[in-house]
């Protein structure tokens, strides 16, 4: 009887591990801090004056930094107070977002930051309302900040202009 219960427990544990490994696509966890803390945070899309852009399920628009690479963030120290990195823990792909494009980088402090199509993601402290894009096109901390489209390409037009162009490089 005891060995049967033990086998049932082992089978249940293995099943749980397999289900967890095959569950919804999410970025790897590890970091705390940033804007995407807590369970159930989604990276999703939102339509605004710039078009369809990436945003967090809490309404915060996300940005990429032109000085970053696909494996490292150039936004450190005082930069993170203005441009908080989006923590990769428990962020999943929401509506309009490609789960295959979700990833993470390891920051210099060891925390994990969410990335999308190779762009580490941030929010902007100046965006005080849901859907705000006041950080669009700001040049600060040695680079320029842009929102991303669901295709992973930076949108470089200003919030008040009507044209659209992509920004593919760093």
C-alpha cells in the first residue's frame, strides 16, 4: 500500500512538472523590481496615436532603448529610475503578442528583464495614465526611446505626427 501511494505521488509530481513545462509561453523568471511584478502580468497590444503598440496589462506602454543590444541593457543606475526595466518574472504573451518573440536578458545586477524580438523592455515614469506614450522619441541616457509594434519593430514617429517608420537598428 505504501509503495503504491509513493508511486502515485511520484506520477503526480512528474505530471505537474510536465504540465508546468508545457504551459503558456512566458519569459523566464528571476528578477524582482521593474514594473511587471506579481502573477498574471501580460504583454499585450494597445491602439493609440502611434498605432498598435506593445503595453503591459496594467496599461503601461513599453519602450525599447536604442543603445541596448539583444543581450544587454545600457540603462543602469539613475536611468532605471526614469525608465524602469520590465521584470521578466511571470509575464506572458497576451492578445496580439507573439509568444515566440518573448524572451529575457540578464541585467548587470543579475535580475531578468523582459525582451521582445531582442529588445529589452522598459516603462516610462512620465507616463502617468494608462496608454500614455509621453516617452516616445525622448533622447536621454545616451540613446533614444521608442515604443514597439507587435511585429517587434520600433515605431519612430512622434505621437503627434501622422507618418510611420520602423527603426530596426541600435
